[in-house]
């Protein structure tokens, strides 16, 4: 990327001489005005009218002052700078978002429900991670990779939009399996930093992998895990069964989140635990993770300076020669 060319001076202190020159010019013209004697006559008919050369002669001093002006500018070393900027990005961060898709994610303590609230916030997070690769793992009673880590954000966002509770995978909350699947997606990664963001709204009640085992596995591969407990305090309106037409029957259920387990997972892997009790808090959490996990971007500037003082020296010399030639030829008879 190139920046607009700019003119600068290598030795700008010489430009102060321009102010001194203006003072000298002011004194010079004032002195000449006082030096000229004035007398009054009733008529100028007996005097010869001033010639063209006598009118032009005073302008010779202007040539001299112009020559000095250009010489001062040349001493200040004017340069045209051509600045090139190159951005070097590190290998970035590989992130896997592990999303709980159990039926309890349809609880309506977040609006319109927990799952939709998560999808809305997660999409903003994904779009802001322009230099990173992101993958998507979903889990309930079992887990699977929805999307492998990729730099194509549109694929991740489309996959996120497709997440719904459809009963295809067994209901439940297999935190250990969701975390293990996420580790499996990142263990071969060459990124400078590897991160899992694991979100759940329940307790580990399914799966055949212990969450602590998965946390130690993440630690062994250098994968940091941020855990998020999603759900308000107290009771929430959540699915408690099915109606005759197949739709969910809602009722108040107690919000149960194994915060101790989520804190342990985060501490084991060097991450942090967060609790999201409403939409705003959920957004704040993702904003905080976004700030904590920054991709390093280095900017290098290359400056090419083109010297232009020579043209000012040439102009100055040309003006001095012109004045000298005029004084020794056309205006030789003037004192």
C-alpha cells in the first residue's frame, strides 16, 4: 500500500533565514526611500521623461533577492517522500466454537431463546476475526464437527445459521465429548495460538468421555479453553415435553449449570470462565474474548526520499547570472 507523496525538508532550520531576508528587504527599501532627495517644481517640462531602462533597473534587486530565496530553500534540502506501507500478519489464531444444541437451549430466558441469542452474538464475533480461522463443533448427547477450521467466514456463518434443535443427535449434554471433538480439530494446527470457546447451559450428563480428561487433553496440545455458562439465575421457561402435534410443551424449569466443572476446564487449560445470564451479558463476554485473543499485525514503512534541492540551486544561479549580465550590459551605464 502506498501513501500520498509528501514534500518535507531535511534541514528545515535554514528556513528561518527567509524571515531574516524579509527584514533585510524591508530595511533596504526603507533606506532607499529616505536616501532619495525630493524637491518640488512647478513643471517637469524641462526634464527628460524617465526611459524604459530606468524604470526596469530597480527590478534587478528583486532578481538578487529571489536568487537568495531559492538558495535558502535549497539549503533546507527539500525532498519528495514516497512512503510504502506493508502489513505483515502472524499465522493468526485457530478457534473452535463448541455449541451446546440440547433441547434446553430453546429456553426463553434469553430472547428469543438461548440458541438464537447465541447465534446472533457468535456471528458478530466470527465477522470480527478477519485474520483467524474458525471451526464449529456442536454437541448434545453426542458431538460432531459441523465445520472444520477455515478462513472462509461465510461458510462458518452459514453453518451457524443452520444449527437448530432437530432431534437428529441424542439429547443430553456431553460436555466431555464436545470438548474432545474440538481438541481433535485443533491438535494438528500450526497456528501461534489455539482456542476453544465452549458454551453450555447444563451439566455433563451424557457421553463416554470425562470432561476433565478432555481438559487435560487440551492442555497437552496447548489449547486454551474459554467456557461459558448460559442461562439466567433461578427458573426459565424451557421445553418439558411434546404436544400431540409434535411441538414443544414449555414449562418453568430450574436452571442448572455445572459452574464448578466449567471453571475447572478453563483453569486447567489457561482460559477463563464466564456466566451469561442475558443477551447483553452474552455479547459482552464474546467482546471480552475478542479483546483477549488478538492476532498480532505488524506494519512496516519504507521511505524513499527524492532530493529536489538541485533545481532550487540551478534557479538561484540562473537568477544571479541574469542579474550580473543585465548589470554589465544593458544597465552598465547605471550607477
